[in-house]
C-alpha cells in the first residue's frame, strides 16, 4: 500500500499543475526585471525547465537570463516549451504543436527524467533526444555554439524517493546522461553536467523545493553558475 501511494504521489508531482505552469511561463513573472529585448532565448524541457514548485523567476531559464543581463549581455525573458511530466516524445509533439518559426540566439535542452521514471526504452530515448537536439540546432539558426544541453539531475536523492531503490535510480540517470552527453558532444554543442551537484540534495535540504522532489531556486542558481562561463564566452564582447 505504501509503495502504491508513493507511485501515485510521484505521478501527481510529475504531471500535476501542468496548465498552471504553462500559463505562468508565457510572460515575465510579476516583479521580473528582465529586459523586453536583447538576446532571444528558447528553453526546451520538462519540470526542471519550468521550475516546478518554485516561482517562475527562480527557474533556471529566468535566472540564466538575469545572470547574463547582469554580465552586460542583455537577454530577454525566455520563451519556454516545457511541462511537468513530459517525456522526449511529448516534448517533440508539443514543439510541433507550438509551430514556432523564429530562430533564437540561445537554446537550452534538458529532457529525459520522465523517460527514466516511466521505464521507457533507453534506445528510444537516444533516437528522440537526437531529434530534439537537431530541432534545437535548427532553432539556433544552425549555429551549434548557441545550443546548450544540460544533464538530468538525480531525483533519487530527494525526500520524495524515500522507500525506492536510490542506487538503481542513480544508475539509470547516469545511463541516460551518458547518452545525452555523447550525442551533444558528437553534435558539437555545449554540455553542462549538473548531476553531481544535484546529488548534494541528499545532505542539503535547501537544494530541494517544498514539494520534496524538484530543485529549489538555490539549486537552480548553482546550475546557472555552471552555465554562465560558457555563455559569457560565447556572447561576451
């Protein structure tokens, strides 16, 4: 019974509040100081991109835009195609549905945790990740230097994973990340490994949001600190 309850709760956490999340990311959140113009930014992903369980401005795309702007690289609020619970195939379908035709100065891609959770075929993940990576490059106008892949964090260290096989989760997350890293580097795009830092949540509760599953704004700020040097190198004067 306890195991069944945990599974139900995890599904709710991974898929719940999706409509609300999509509504919140369409425009600058209240109090956002991001400029109206500047570098355009498209963020593709799932709950880790929309920042489930934290304010929109605490999500890593908003923090990244703000961090770049503070570095005198003015960056507008991100356009986000992401929803809690999405797998690679669902992100592919959503991109087609949105039919965005413009190109962007920056594109980030972080996807795969829900493939891992649902036990999808890992070879299917590779094929669909490559498709998404090619889509990201196309959105960057073919400029691979403007595409940035982020690794999947390890949700197995969070309080929500209590009672589950944390070692197995870590092993599977590593397998998924081995694929997205290999394909990102093969394609010639930037790859940022935030997974080791995400595992610090095992001993630092401040890195986990109030839902006990998703990253907190503090963890997202650590991701941005790892991402910023590459961005500054690419876009700085």
